[in-house]
């Protein structure tokens, strides 16, 4: 799995592409420097919303279709503004609410 956490990592959302970037992305427990993964709609099987801590501890799991890219990507978003992230994912057609 690959894991990134805001504010250290970034998740860029557009209608055509989802980009996960981090200066120190954790890959299966090991830290790799300056990692970036980009996905189109057809490259993602599903995105699952995860709530870990009430109010501020949320994340998303990205399941890529191509298992060579990795089994699972986590993006953790520790903020009161998680709804903005979900709204952007919904607006650009990445998830259905």
C-alpha cells in the first residue's frame, strides 16, 4: 500500500485526473522520496471514504485497476474541511454521493 497525509502530501482533483503527491510517500512501511501517482477515471476501480477519528480524522482509499501501480493508495486528510474534499471528488465525478 501507499500512504500520504495532508498537509505533507497533496491530492489534486480535476475532471480528468486525480494526482497523489508527497515528498515522502510511505510505501508498505518504507519512505520513498518525491513520489507522484496520477490516475484517470478508467484507471480507478473505486474510491472509498474512511472515517477514523470523529470530526477531524478522515481519509480516502484509492483502488487502482492496474495492480502493478499498487494494491491500495491511502490519502489521509486531518482537517475540519474534509467535506470540501468529498465535494470536489463528487463534483468531478470520482465518487457518487
